[in-house]
């Protein structure tokens, strides 16, 4: 069965490309060195990848959806078709941006996902991650979601240097938990 993003790529791009992420960018960039190298995991509409490139960062995006990759390449962005768990690169990254992309992993797999992210970071690197805030895990409208709370996040034993709860920028009625992991 094809997933939601394969069946609805243009609708997803249209719905998310113009979202105001300025508060999240400030939250992240406060921890990231200027003009560093950033990997974006699951870039979707390429909104954030484009933002970081336009601010002088060396960016690479990975996604598994062909339509998202084609869209990003049309915008002149550096991207590859890859799943984070299988992704390898010759160079480490100063930063990783995983905005609402890791939410599709089951909670029992998140330890492995976070360890993979840490393995891709330079020693002083930072990763931004965001999840829907709450206690839910399961399918909603053909997509699997893992929501997190501060308490659930604590079980992963990460070096979290900043964390906040925010409203959804697309006004879908849910809050988000965003956090910065430092290697």
C-alpha cells in the first residue's frame, strides 16, 4: 500500500511550504554555528532546506519520496533519496533538522533513530527534532504517528540542551514539542 505522501505530494507541498517557521528557526539557530553543514531528514516541501540554504548554510536533504526530491531539485537544492536509518555520508554534520519527520517512527524504534542522528553529527553538533505533543501512538488518516511529552522523551536519555512546547503553525489544533539534542 502506498503511503500518504506518495499519494498526495503536491497537496502536502502546497499545504506546508508557506508555514511560518520563524520561531523554530530562531530556537534552532541559537544553538548552531553560522554557515555550518546541515542535514535535513524528511524534508517534504523543502521549505526548511531552502531557508537554511538562503542563510548561507551548506545543506543536504534526504527524503524517500520521489516527488519531494524532484521538487527540491527544481528549487536548486542538494538532496538524495534515502531513509535516515540507511543513510551514510563521508562528512559529519554541524546540525541536523528533523522537523515533524521522526514522528512516523514507532516509539520502540526511536532509540535507534536518535543514535543514528548522533552518529552523523560532529562532536559539537546539534540536532533539532519536533513531535506532536501528547500521549498518542498509532494511525491517523493513513499515517503512523508517535507523539511525545517531556516525560516520554526523558526515557531516551539524550543530551537535551533546550526544549519548548509550541502551537501548530498550520493551525491544525495540536501542540508540538521541539528540542535540541547536543552530541
